[in-house]
C-alpha cells in the first residue's frame, strides 16, 4: 500500500499546530497535528481519518517522506512533528493471528457495570453475578489486576453486594459506555507487559461491545466471558457476540479462562482454582444462546 507522492517537510506550522498530509492506500488527506506530536498521536489521527478502511488486526508501519532520499522511510525512533511533512500508513502483508493464549502476568480482568439497578432488567443476571464472583476470586488467587466500572452510579447504583471488589486496582464511575477511559488507560500503562483483557459484565451489545472494540483498536487481545455477560434482550446479546467474534475477539467461558491461566495441574494455585470451578456454572441457558 503506497501513499501519494509529493513534497516532504518544509515550513513549520503556526499557532501550535503543524500541517501534515496523511496518506493511506490511494488516499491522501491534508490535516494538522499539534507541534511535537509523536507516533501515538499520528496513529490516532490515521484512525480518525481512515478508521473505516483500516483492518485493526494487521500490523502497520508509519513512514515519513524524506526529501533527502526522495522517498518514504520508516518513521525514525523518537520522531516528533516539528514542521510540515507527509506521512503514510503501510499495512504489513502478514496478518496477525489471534491465538488467545493467556498468562497471569500479561492479563487484566475488566468487570463492567454489574450494578444493582440492572438486576431486574438483565436476563440471567443472578447467574452472571455468580460467574463474575468466581472470576474475581480467581483473579485474586492468581494476582491478576482487576478494573471495575460503574455506569452512572448516582442513578443506577453501585456494583452488586454479592461481588467482592476487594483488591481491585480501580473502581471507577463513568458515563461513557466504553470502559476505556483516560483513568483506565493510565492504569493499564502502569502494568508492564499487558497483552490480554478478560472482559465480562453488562450489557453485551452496548458497554461490553464498545469496550472490546476500543481495546482491540489499541492492539490488546480481548476475551469475552460468555457465561458472565448478558443483556436485556437475548437477541441483542447473540448478535453482539457474533459480531465481536468476527472481529477476532475471543468469545469463551469462565472455566476455560481459569484453566488457561493455571495451565498445569502442578500450578501452586491449581487446587484452589479447581475448587472454584467445582462450584459449577448455573444451567441458565446462557451458553446455549451464544
């Protein structure tokens, strides 16, 4: 995928912003970024401009047009925009494969909006509370960080009392549907080597779906726990899970997650995890509707 041809860097921007030509495939759009913007901001700009055409499961290289060479070069390490320039996003030919491996050291659990006011409205809510409890117990046993959000708790109440949030890294109120808030991104940045997010809660087709899509957009692997997520409508839930699975998100179960994380009968916490699993998932019909 080649960008458009043309001039490279020349004059500095004014008013704190710098003009940049963003090229992707056959497209080229003039825009601007703040003076001093680096790689992350350029990527975000590409997503804003071309997000509907970018396959998020590919790896990319950002390149800069270099007048010295008369062609694009890979973005130099530590590059920041200081003058007018032209950049392009080049997808690598090899598509990333989502393997779905889990290790405690690279995993974070996201518990989404398991709140009191949802109790009468969400199908199988008692059952997903039970599975959610088990997942959080497993996270504590394995030392896995837990991030919890509550959607507009002033109106919808706090997380249900049955769910023990002891030791959670973050419990955060929100109004945005997605859990990917600045505070959450900051918390993830503090955890070295995070690769996988295990996501559960409500509602599957709203907060869970929007959270999952934002997370994979940031290059994280997402595992949705099918027996710990629900909606008011099973139709909405079913189509959300189907859509998410097609994007490469892993739709799985609580038992599969916990046993992947211990991986070996000789794991020092295996017996305790096994005891959690023996309190088997309720026969709710949730998994027959995935």
